[in-house]
C-alpha cells in the first residue's frame, strides 16, 4: 500500500528498538509468551508501543495478564498446600508472586506479611517500632502513607513534652486570643506526637502556619479576617480590614 510516496506493508506489525520488524503472527507469539509474565518487557522491546497500546494489543490478541487468569479448583488446592512457600508454589503453578499473593488473600490463607496493617500494628509503626511478623520496609511504607517519618519521631522523642510545648508556644503569635492561641499550640503538638512533624524550628514554623489557617477556617465567627471568598460572598460592604460574623457567609 502506498500513501504520499510512502510504502506501508500490512505484514509489518511492529519494529523493535534494533530496527527488526515483526509480523502480526510473530507479535502474537511474543505477547503470548511475555504479556502474562511481564507486560513491561514488551514496552521495552518496542519503543513505539506505550503501556496503553500494549494492553490494547493484548486485548485484541485475546491474552490477559497472569493476575487476571481464572484459577481452577486444582490450582487453589495446590496453592493451599504449598503456601506460603512462594518459590515452590510459583514453580508448580507457573504464576507470578503478585498473582499468588492476591489469590491467597481471596482464599484467606495469606500470611501477616501479605495482609494490611491492623490498628494495633499501625500504632506500633507510628511509635517507630516494627510490628512482630512484619519487615522493616513494610513498617516504613505504612508510616510513609500516613505522613509519619522516623526523623520526626526521633526528633520529638529527644525533648521533653514540656519543652516541646514551650518551643511551639514561642512560634505562635501572641496577638491571637488566648483560646485561639491554645488551639493552635495543641494542634501542632498533636501533629508532633503523631510523628507527622519534627521538633525542629523550621518544621514547627510550617506546622504553626498550617494550624493557624485551619483554626481560623473552622471558627470564622470568632473574628477571622475577611478572605477573598468572604469578600465575594458577603452581602455588605466588607473590606479587607473588616471582621464579619459567620451569618454573612452563604456556603
């Protein structure tokens, strides 16, 4: 087929990174061998095929990833017998670790390493500890997902609770009302105790700024300065310097 002086061959289905061309039948065979095991390998072989195109072609070829293959009763029995020995189960079933872990969860035979953290385990991880039966990497991941860092945990543990409150209080502006100032201080203190903020001045300053904004947003009727949203929705002639009550908002 020729278009605008360029000749196209219907036999050429794809070209790999070395310039070697493959027909449709050859591509179907490559997908049959590689896609169930590692779809990314196909995208690496063929630069012109994005992840989306690889999935589209696999769908056209009638090939699905191993994680979505149907499990037979015989395979379930084999997995129950060999689990949690992933190496032996993988050799017997020809499945990937991800596929076997997902199936083990469905069958209710997954080990603690494969299950989500319980509230008690999360509480231990928040204190910088690794729960029994878990690896250090899993505990680090659980902390990271909740914004908790070991740096913050160690920093807060290095000073006394009284010293931490005093350090936070020095950073909170004294122009706030006593009640408002106390709310800000204890909000930041709670973040520190939860492991989401360290006791270093720079981190505390950021946390104080964030807590101040949050406290004022929660209590606009206590005299919060007029914001842009307030000026847009206020019925009166409020200006930047005015303080308005909550009944003038229409949120």
